[in-house]
């Protein structure tokens, strides 16, 4: 719903999800588990988005939560896939879009995520607490070409170290991935592009 005058956007969603186990998770000769049940989830979010200065700057904030049943995970002690009874993830995402000029846009997002395996009280594996992205897009050559550069910053996250047996739980260090793409329209129906990650 968009409020008049201020142009504030209030939005939300609610939904359910379903994910069947893969053939590998079910029938791999070493780690497969034919008794795996499908993952199911129930999620919702709500947020607000506010433009400023005739839409040149748009700020947003969203709170979200997902509850999972029968989440499929891997047990490093038994080397087999299994279903987690119940788990949850919740957090907040902040975003900002800056229209620097007619051809340049800067976008930023930051997400803080909390997860929990409700049976053990531990965090879910490979899900970073904090994640951020900063990107710049610029159109050039009369809009025939677009340049895009972005940095994806991923924070600490728990994982298993399989160099020991049984595998031990460890915290992985943060990392950054830089991406650059460029496109050029040769004609109305053809385009060339280059991408570097």
C-alpha cells in the first residue's frame, strides 16, 4: 500500500514453501537416506520503503521470518542426510538506492540473519549472520552500453571441518567477492557482454 503525499510504501507477504529431497540425498550409496521427508516452510515479511528528493534516494527496511519443518541437513558424524525436526530463520534487511544522475545508480543492501536449529539450539550451518552488497550501475554511449560493478560482503558463518573425524564445528572467516559486468548493444537485437567475478 502506498500512502498519498509522502509516497511511503508499506508491504508484506506471507507464504508456504516445499522442497523435495534430491535423488542424491535419497539414494546416494554412501550418504543417501531414502526415509527423508520433504522440507516445508512457512514465511512472512513486512517492510517499508520511503523515497526522498523526488525519488532520487529510496530507503527501505524489511523484517522477515521463516519456520522450517523437516529441514534437510547432513550429519558429519554418520555421513548421512537427515531431517532436522524444526528450525527458524529471522532477520532484517536494509536497502538504499541512490540515483546519482540520469545515468548512474548506486544500490546498497545489508541483511542481518539469525537462525536456530530448535532441537539443538545451534545456528544453522553456512548461513552468515551479516551480509552486505554495494553496487554501481552506469549507462554510457547514449544508453547503448551498461557498466556494473558490485561488492558482495559475506560475514562469519558456522560450518563443519571435515579434516577431523568426527567433523568439528568451526566458524568461517568473512570474505568479499567483487563482480564487474559490461554490455554493449550492437544492434536492436544483438548484444555483447563481458563478466568478471
